[in-house]
């Protein structure tokens, strides 16, 4: 007798284009104490399928069209709102992706835990609830829980906040936990800790867990059974070993192949005899926190970049890795003076960056460009693709008015976008397409050096692979030198010739990529590398 | 076939944000209705000297206040002046006050807010403290002071109202700009080599147009009413000249005996207000490429 048995679940959404089936005939079952992994890219319906079970799909536009979900003998899909509430957070709990937005920022974490307890058990006294909350916090590894129980969510770090979320899910002693991308927003070392914690708790409480993720590596050694979803359908299911070793569906194969496992092909490797193109010496960038009526008082200083020196050779793709807050983005921005540095010397090609005046800096900018992380924020929503790409051409007088259209069309070809989309606005494109537009914008001025700040981390894994290959191809074709900033080590391994590891504003280690991955010298690098979730294949 | 059309469209002349916006606006019936009503009111106001049935200073004390009739469609006021004529002449004053004072507020407010929000830090702090100080200054005293120094004139009235109304606009725009400034497309514009002025003009202001338009449509009616308050203080226009605000004020005083003196100017003002709001909402949606699909 399984704990949860979902049969032929169908959920649809009404959109302007008409009705679409977000979940199309999905069935699965789950026993007590088992972990089910649901893997898929954005829009695959993996979250909607689970939200449907708890009636959490907004309706309208969502609607459950059919199927059944028998949980402990009762069909969840047939229950009304009031009856469902007795299950939600009580017998079935959820852990969300972003603990910052799913915890109430104005409520102490203790009060949130107590609220969760008392809303399902009205007879529980405040004092008893607090004791329960305390033990839950201790169980998820919050040190001196007795003090921290009165803290607000923002006073915790990202990993600790996710622990609080887990405590909230656990505190009501549920039988089933639905974890929706619980580690996606976390750094890789923190992710490893949280995964371990989930695994331990699952075993000690004999919990059933549905683990929703886009990352096959994360569920590989946790789930007993894995569903691979695409466009609302389950395209493949089986044990991890089945999935990784003899998957049959082409999409699963594509998904596995999209995870970079190795270095780039030899033809894309750089020539180490080239001269240095970018030189940074003792760069220091500080941020001041100011207070006072006119922000005249400096209360504290953050050393985001603390004395960094490195050289990048011409034609090289140089990787800069580190966890959030390590200062890697600030360093990239300091190089091309999107952020002002306080000390050091920076040379890019013939430009001595820190010495340029305002006007000469603006002119020099055509030689170095940037590709940003979030393709949804890096394009002006009120400019068409044509306007976005024409702007740099006209600004730097690289094309006459009557040549612009042709140049823009050419850029579209280069990044693999169809010319006919030229008059569309950014919101009409998918994330991957938008990132292509952003790449085209950076290439428009024919730069020699590009800073790419996490350009693929907001993208689905199959799209990510396409964009990486596009970057490789373009870098070779235009002989670009690139600083590639990323938190994702496997991506860096695939793309970069050399890698620098950053921590707390300093460089820990610089090495040829393969050497660094095979024999990391510094303890921090070793820790970082060992935290990558791996797919074990024999 | 549609492929071909799109292919052709690609080579048509580039569409700008405003061209696109007007194309979308034309499809919005409510906004077009608003625009039509406003146009009619504006045309009537412009043509007033030629179409007004009477002179605005012509009194007929024997007639006194009479309800609407064939000679006086909207009745007459206590001095026997034709209400329709006074409303028509009032439109000229009120619309001008609304337009000029709001433009002044718009110009100063948007620039001030954009600059403060974009530069941030100390520039922002100093500029916004100044706004706070002006906020704290009692409005009436400020206007009276201006009048004492510069004497009474229509131009001064416009400037005075505009100079007060821009404060809120500056705050709204600044708040929007602060949140936009951190977006990557602004950074991308810096990285491209655009000057600060170009960034504000091309990337920031178009993205705050929504709130600006909405606040503008709210400012125009409030400015029109503000004028009547100033007239009451003796700073604005004086009878026999009229404005919507002063007509409504007079109408309120005699509402129980002569309701038509309140009803007709009231309807005219409400109609203008509704039309402005419809047009404003329509413009906001039309200027956001994400709001409508086509």
C-alpha cells in the first residue's frame, strides 16, 4: 500500500494563446520512507504537478482536468479547500526554492514555526509549541537555537535560512515532504550540506520526499526512483542507474549530455605563447556603507576585491570561480570600470583603464564589453531587438544609418537568431534567445575583451550547453579574450583555459583548468571541487 | 503567407516606442473616447470668443439667477451672467492652468527625480532633503510670498502651482529610478559607452513613463482645483473672469437655491477628469510593450 498514488493527473492553464496542458497524464506512486525525484527544465510541469496535489495551483488560470491522487486512502483532488488545509503543512509539507521570499521577512522565525504548529493543532500551548520549534531548529543544525529563534529571516545566511525552511516543514511531523528546487539558490558547498541534511532527516524520520529539481546530479544519489518530465509529460522513469546508464528517451540523453563533464575540444584551446592582453595588478575595490543626513559618515567598509593580480593572455578564456560574496563579479566590473576601484593598475590591450578620463573611457569601451547574468534584466524592455543592437553601432559610429539594418541582421545570424524577429521586444523571447541578443549586443562593437558574468546560470541545462558552444565558437572566430565568471565549476571546466579560484576578495589559486580539477592544491579549492554533485556511472 | 508578411515587415521603417504606442492606443476604445472628449473641450475653449453666446462681463441684475432656459441653456448666476459663457471662458483659464502648471511640475519633477535617483549617494541625499524642506513649507504662505515679491500675474500663478506640484513627481520618479538603476540593462548601457544623459534619456525615463503618466493625469485635476483656492485667496483670477474651480466654488455656496450653478460646471470637470484617467490608463498600457500583445 503506497502512501501517495497519483494517477493520470492532468492540469491545464488558460493563456492568451489558448488552453495548454501543463501536466499531461502524469502518474507515479510513492511509499513511506521513499524519495522520488522529478527532473525537468523550466516549463516541464514538474512543479505544477506537485502543486496540483495540494490545490496550490492558482485557479483561474489553472484547472485540474482529471486524474486522482490517493494519499492515505483519500483522493486529494476531490477534497475541498477546507479539507485540504488539514493536509497542507501538516501531513504534507513543502520546502521552496528561495527561503528569502518564502519566509515572512517581518516575522521572527520562531513565531513562524509556532504559527505553523498552532494552526494545525489548536490545543497546543504556546510554550509547548516553542519547545517543539526549538527542537526542530536544533535538529536542522541551527547552533544556539535558543538565541536564534527570535531572529528575523534576514539575519540568517542563505544556507541557514534554508535550514529554517526545512525546520518549518519538519515541525509538524509530516509524512510527505515536497521539496521544490530546495538547493538551487545556494552555493555549491552549502548545497552539499543541505542535501546531506535532507538525506539524514529523511532516513531518521522515515519520510517520503518528492524532490523536484532541474539538476540530475542533485537527485542522482538520493532518489530511489526518478521521473524525467518534458512539456508536461513523463518521458522516462526508472532508478537512477537505469536513467544514467541505459536511458532510452532522446530527451533524457540530451539532458545528461548537456551537463559538461570534460574540457572543451582541443581546437578551441588557447595558444599559451600569446602575449598578455589583460593585466591587473593589486586591484582593490571597497564599498563604503554610509549613514547620516547627507550620507557623509562611513560606518563600515566591505573589501569586495582585496589586492588581486592576474593576467589574461590574448585569445584566452579565463575562468573566475567562487561562491556568492567572494567578490568575483565586483572584480570583473572593476576591470572594465563599471565599478570604480580604489587602487591598483589595470591594462586592457592598449588602454590603461584606471587612468582614462570620462570621454576617453567611453570611447575605449568599444574594445571591452560585458555579458550579464540575467537575460531578463539585461535588455531594456522598451526597446526592440533592432534598437538594442543598433544603439552601440550608431553610438560608436561603426555603421552609417543606411548600413545599420544590414549589420544588425548580420549580428542576428552570428548568434543564431532568425532575422525576422528583429522588430520584437525582449519579452517575446525565451531566456536562451534573450541571452543570444545580449551576446549580439556585446559583439556589436567588435570588442577584443569580454567579461561574461555568469552568462548561463539563469538558463536551463540544455539551453546552457547551446549558449556555451555559441560562446566558444564566437570567441574563436573573433579572437576574443574573455573573463568568464561563474559559480558552476563544471561549466568553467568545459569552457576555460585557466581558472582562478576566489574567496573573500582574494585569489586562492590560479592554475591551468585540467590541472586544477585533477590536483587542486589549496584546501578551499579541494572543498569546492568535492562539493559538485556528481552522477556516478560505472 | 504570414512568414512573408513578417519578412516584409523586417524591412519596413523602424518602429519607435511612441509609434508602437499610438498604434496600440488606437485599439483602446476607452482611451480613444477620453481623447475625443478632451479634444472637444479643448476646441470649444479655443473657439470661445467666437462661439460664446454672451459676453462674460455682461450682467443683468434684474434677471438674477434663472434656471436653464432657451436663452440661457445652463441658466444664469446671481448677477444674471450667462452660465454657459462663464463655463466656456472658465475652460480657457482652467485648461491653461492645468496644462502649463502640470508641464512645469512634470519637467522639474522628472528631471530632479531622475538625476537624484541615478546618481544616488550624496547627490541623492542632498536633492531629496531639499524636496523635504519644500514639502514642509506651508503652500499658502509660499504663494503669498511669491505674489508679494513679484506682484499678481497669471504666469506667476502657473509657476507657483507647478513649483509646488513637482515635489511629489520628483519623489515618485526617484523611487522608480533607484530600483531601475540596479538593473543590468542600465549597467549594459554604461558598458556600451553611453553618456549619463543618454542613459537617463533613452533607458531610464522611457521605463518610468507608466507612473509618470498616471501621476500626471491625477495632477491636472488637482491643479485645476488648486487654482480656485488661490483665486479665493485673491491670488488667482478675479470675477468677472471665471474658471471651473471658481464656478464650482460659487456653485457650492448657492447649491440649495440654484443647483444648476453647481451641476453644470461639476459635470464638465468630472467629464474632463474621467477622460484624462481613461487616456492616462490607455497611454500607460500602450507604452508598455509587455502589456498588450499583437
